[in-house]
């Protein structure tokens, strides 16, 4: 078996959120009007408002720390430890195009697209005889739009690709036929994965779409908290003194006061005013407005809603219960990660494995093994206490990948049973630091 390991990916955020300057109440899912589509002059199907829905999802990544953390974890777990495959397909997977890219490198790029967009695209190139696939090239799936012409069974037949859908005069879309090894007309085809939904064969409904308003809300709450600090009035007291001033001098004085008592760096300063009518000096304590309760309350709401939409415990995104840490909640984290991997991540990995398997089958490979190795963090090596107390050691050792033959002979008696090393004074119980296990 050949095992390939690549670095952990992190989804790349190309710019800040709010590509449409959307207000919270106006975040809407893309809808397709089949009647309007029929009479559209364009051969492709627009994806969302202004045909820029993928761009919006990408620019929304850094809007919320919770959302971005979930997407980072998605990409990390989709890639996991990379591909594991049998030796008979190693030569192809380790050199999938003229640039010498590997299937693991392709998977890393695919993982970064699947995490926020839940789509991925690969350009498939055949030889001149169209009887063998000679190259696989990654394509940014945000650049792909589905051709509106379906076959008699309602299946997609092709795709359009543009480097920038916001500027078509400078980036004319190019047509690709759908990847189908059994029906090759051109030497280049495009595989575009998207989960088909009922009544919509063109684009997926993003699984976390129900949380988009809360992701925008998180962004606005963050701005509110920042502006509350930057523009907040932090004077701790007001000092009123008597003085004669012209209007210009008073205006200049007010300007200086404003710059001196707004912003976090001016907290707890004393504010001084000058009056012509006050004979005595007076000091008035000031209490600034505290908006922390508003921020905390709204944060609790969007953390819960975003986590629910991602179908994961908040701890998967690094959000821990009050007063705890990932260290103290290690078991909860591992269990939550295990559930998240099995219910969400595995479903995102399967399409890529299916695609590669179709490519390998077309190229004549048979009886091969191909899968994505689960991340090391998914392996729980802790042996439950009840197994150690009530089961034979060879039973739970086998569950950890060991066999009875792996047990030291010095720990076996004449009948082959296992002896407890702690009961034998001659067997050391402490492992020296320089001993390799």
C-alpha cells in the first residue's frame, strides 16, 4: 500500500465579506425561474444574484470566526492524511498531468473548494484517440456555470467557464462538455461536482445556507463592538471651570475634547469644560454606556445557529463551554469530531473518490484500492477501563491493531497466558526516556 500525506489546507479568503452590501433581512438563497431561464439569451444558468453567488460565499468566509473555523476544519478533515492507494495505480496518481502534480495535491485544492462552496471541478483531458485519460487539471469551481440545455432525462450536458463572471466582455465564457468517459466527443471534458437537489439539477443548495443571516450578523456584531470601543466616550469625570472664550476658541476646545475622550486609548481621562457663568470649580462623575450585554447575547445566538447549520458541536470550531478548554474537554472534542467526520466530512470525500475511480476504470486499472486516510486525530487510542478489567488482553490488543504474537514472551507464563508486569519485581514498569517503543 502506498500512502501519500500532504499539508493541512486552510480555505483562502480572497477579501472581506459583504460583496453585495447585503442587509441582514435581504440575504436570499439563489432561485431559478425556469420560465425566465427559457427566454434568457445566455446559454448558461445564472448562479445567484448577479451570477456571483460563489463569490459571495467565498467573501463571507472571514465574516464570522465560528463560520471560518468550521470551514477550516472541513477542509482539514476532507484532506485528512491524504490518499491511500494500491501500488498498481501509484504511477498514475503520482503524476496526473504534465506539471507532475499528484492526486494528493489535487485533493488539497478540491478540499478548499468543497469546504465553502460544496462543489469542485476538474478538467479531464484525453489522448487523440480518446481512449485514455492522460491528464487531470484542477479548476476553480467558482468559475463554473451550468449549461441550461438538459437532455431528455433532465441531466446536465455541459458547462461554461469564465475567469471573471463580473466582467464578461473581458472574460468570454468557454464551453466544456460534461465528463462522461462513455460519450467522448471532445478531447477535453469537465467534471463539476454538485449535489443535485429536488427540482434543481443545476446547482446545490449549500448545507449551511440557513445560517447565512447569522454569519452576516456575526460580522455586524463584530463591527458594532469595535465601533463601540473606537467611538465610545470614556471620560471618567467632567471638570467645569470659569473662563472667557470667543466662539472660535470654544469650537476649537470642543474639537480637542472630542479627540481626547473617544477611543479605548482615552479611557478614564478627566474631561474639562469652561464656563463664564460658573464661579466655583465643580467635578461631576460620568458613567459610560456598557453595551457588552448586547454583544454577548447576540454572540450566543449566532454561535448556536451557525453550529447547528454546520451540523457540528461548537467545540469542533474551537468554541468551548464556559470555564473549560479543549484540554479539559478532550473526550467531548474527540467524540464531537468523530460524529462530525462520519456525518458531514465523509459525505464530502466520497464524490472525489468516485470521480478518481471512474478515471482509473476508464484507463484500464482493475482491482485497485483507493481511499482517503482518516486524520490521525480521529483515532482514539484510549482503551476503555472496562475492557482492560474484564476482557483478555489479547482481545483489546487486537482492537488496537496488535496480535498475541506482539506480546513480550517475558509476560507469558508456561500456558501462554498473560502475566501482569506490575506483579513481577524483575520487570521494570517505567520506560527509560531514550527507549523507543
